[in-house]
């Protein structure tokens, strides 16, 4: 059933892109409106309502009467608390749309999606207005509100599908298509910042904006961390041995040994790359660090 909502989304996406056959969709055309655009907006937000409720119920939302299960203040508020959906960024990447302004090319479609009335997202306010008074409010059924509403539906679909890409190499993970099946939109992937010896995941400033994250595949991560521990122990032992050697040589010359000198020598030693003569140890370290694999998974505030 995870494909049911996705197929509806793809149909809506195709219809929006079909508008580009007759409308040159750029920054100046976002206020263009029509009955067809208004109809697409209504259909899009109806899907958002249904999918928000589905995600709410399947991800720990409290069961309440149907008339109290508001998609925005109840369902979206719960999902925001789980995954920070209001901060997730979507990028318009279709070659059929000619946006140049950054705020049109990249935005957070679910920002204020958990609010109601005048405080809610513009696409939701437009939907409510057009739904209740289509003749008077038709101008709100415009391209901008449709694109932002469809982007919101896109993000919800990605979380509902909950797909992951497993066991990628360093080169493979860099080539993952950030559209994840969309021809219109793409999302940000949080790039891992290197494996730490303590295993702690390092987050960049844009972590909350990313719908997906690169994570270390568990088995290869364990092997790599073991290799890092071995490398650290080797470097520590080699540093001590080299420092003691230089101290003995300096003492044999009758030269004074100061803490300042020791600190300077230690820094010089640490900056060197020690050749690993133990073949087994060298292989463990090389294999462990070079064979690290990656998973691309949804950002669910794991870290």
C-alpha cells in the first residue's frame, strides 16, 4: 500500500509539469491562476490531509475521534515533533521550470503546516479559500501555491514510503539521485563528516533541513572503528618509543631536557606517518578504513 499514495502524487506531478507545455513557468509567472490549477491544488491538499493522518496513526499518534483528528494542528504537529518536518528543504529541479530566485528554487513546504487559519502555510490557506469560495478566491489557486503544496505532499510521501539505500561505496553514495523518484523535486542529503573513533555521528548545520542522511553501514562501521582503535594504539606506542629515543640521545649529549622541548618534539612526532611493519596490523587498518560502507536513510532525528 505504500505505493498507493505515491502513484497519486506522481499523477499530480505529471499534471503540473504538463502545465509547462502552455505556461513558461518562471519567477514572474507564479501568480498565474486558473480553474485547472485551483483543481490541482485542491486535489493535492486532499492527499496531504489523508497522508498526514495515515502517518500520524502509523507513527504513534493518539487515537482520537475522526472529527477531532485535524490534519494540521493534530497530525502535522505530531509529525513535526517526531521528525522536524517543518524544517525540511525541497528544491525545484525540473528543467521545465525556470526559477532563478533562490526562495523559489529552494524552500520549506511544511513550514507552518501544523498551524491553522491565518498562521498556516500559504498553500493551506489558499486551499481553504478556494474550496469554500472558488469564484471569489480563484486567484489563490495559483502556480506558487500549487508548487509549494505539491512539495509538501512529496515530503510526506518520502516519509510514508520510508525507503532506504543500503551498503553503498563512497563513490556510489555521491551519485544517489536526490529526487528519489520525482522529476520535479529533490531533497537534501546530510553528508557524513567522517567516522569518529567514539562512533558519535557528526552533524552539520543543515542536518534538520535534510530529508535523508548518510549513515555508516553497521557491520563495516564496527570493523572500521576496530581498525581506528588499533591505529590509535599503534601511533601511541610508536610516539612514546620515538620520544624516549630522542630523550636518550639528547641526554647522552649532555643537553638540557625541558618540558617545552618535549612538547615540541611530541608535536613533530605526532605529525609523522609511521610505517606499519606488522603486516597483519597494517592489513586490518587498511581494510577496515577502506571498506567502509554507507546507508542512505530517512532523517528521523536519529542523532
